[in-house]
C-alpha cells in the first residue's frame, strides 16, 4: 500500500481542509484528486500527513488555511477554527467559539463542531456546550488534553 492509500484510509477519504469527500478514483493531477499534505497547520501535530484535495493542498501553500463554517449554521462572530484547534491541542481548556440567536441554532453548531473536530484534529477529545446569556446562546468547545 502507498503512503497516499494509508493516509486516505486513516482519514476516511475526506479532505482535512474542506471536509469534503475525496474520490479515490480521481487522478492525482486533477484539482479534486487526492494528495498527501505533509505540512499541516500545526507543525507539532502528532499526525504529520493528512489527506487533502490537490487544489486545497496547493491553495494552502499560498494562503493560511481557513476551515469554513457551513452557511446553513446561524452563528454570529464565528471563531477561526484552525486557531481554536491549535490552542486546544496545546493545552486543556475551554473556548467560546460562536454566538447564536436561538438555542436550536447553538445546538446545531455545537453538534457540527464536535463532528468536524473529530476529523480536523483526530484524537483530540472535544466536547461542546451551549450556554444562555444576555439574550443569546454561546457555543463553547472544551478539550481535556493536557
């Protein structure tokens, strides 16, 4: 098995940058084809190679990686998730990552974040909470890693 196959199997054939599926049958020369990203956002990461679409991997070299929040989530002032991931990976803690107008919106964002972080930072134990305050709902991520 090749490095690409090993990395792709471990990452579930999903791009770590955009979180979209990567087609195993697509040419590695195609923009949406598979590639191995050996320079992750966190240089101290335990997982040094990650699966990415060729275009996501190439674009990442020119600009800082931004993990987008989905358009269907109703969040205000969403935190930059790569920065949050880096901080929670380095030390245990809690970070407020968004505000939402309704509890349902906040819970949907919290559920998405836990799912997304399971692929963004494999092995990082992350939980999400929703707290009411000031007529809005805060979404926080907590990591127990030390």
